């Protein structure tokens, strides 16, 4: 089940349940209004219905949780399958903290992609990469072409810093390391923070390299679009 924000509801029935929902159809990949059928209550905890895309008539399941009074619970609207388009990447708040303009460029690229504006989305992504490289590089390298900027990042950005920080945390006198001498001192918060650290390390050392290999493979095997004016009949 995929969570939908309440803001996606465009109209409601008299009882407050969603009547029309706007989202990107997973079948036709267009933003469309989905018309909900009458809701059916199940177990006094949820209501469910089917809804249909106004463009291609694709049907999706819509589920809403109920509160103790039998009314729709705010922020508890779900659909299956997931809508089309892409969701905001995990950790986007860090990009906002680094640079507001870069965060807005990312948001723009995402919105263009989700509106099937492929060319504009790709150009905005390039603008985002150029802005990110310029933000991270010293002033004397900000005018380089994008490929050379990206090459320069490996020399001007300290990619080893996350590993150094983790090593300090796990040292015998570090925030985590000192707990291993007394297992009983490890509480829920400490265990949660350690699990989060492990997940971030896995993302850094395993997931990112693996995803890059997969992406390069997909790029290498993707069909090459014909250029305009190529003369191909």
C-alpha cells in the first residue's frame, strides 16, 4: 500500500471520504483525476473502495483508516498499486540545508519528470548537477565543463570523512564504543542509533556502488533515440 497525502483529495463525499483524487496514473503515466466508487466499511477500522482513472479507466484500490468516531482519520489514505511518477528521494532535507536553490532545482526536475516533460526534466537535472558541483568545488574550478567538475570532486571533497566519523563513534571511548563494555547500558535509543549508522554505512559502501553498476548497465543497453535531422527515413 502506498500512502497518499490528504492534499491529493480534490473532492469529498458528504461523509468526508474522498470522492475524487488527483495523482499520476501508474498505467498511462499522466496526471489524472480518479473517481472513487462508494466506500465500504470493513471491521469498523477501515473503509475501502475502487477508483478509476478519468483518462485510461485504469482502476486502483483506495483505503482509508477510521478514527474512534467512524470518521476518516487524517493522514491515513492509501492506494494500491502505487501511483506513477517518482517520490522525493530519502534525505532530501540535507540538500535543502546545503542550498535552497539546489533543493528547488531538484524539486523542479522531479515535477517535470512527473508531468512527463522528459527533455525539460533532463535539462533541469543537468542544471542541478552543475549547481551541485559548483557548490562543492573551490572557486577556481567552478567554470570547468561539467565532466571535469565531476572528475575534480574526487580530489576536492573529503569522501573519507563519513568513515572517519564512524570510526570515532565506535572507538572504545566513543559514543557507541563505550557501551560494549556494559551491554545492559544499551537502551532502545542507542540501539536505534546504531542500527541507523549501520544502514547508512551499507548505503555508502554497498548500495550506492551496486546501484551505480546497475544504472551503467541499463544505460549501456538502453535504445539510443534518433536525433532530429538524422536523415533516417
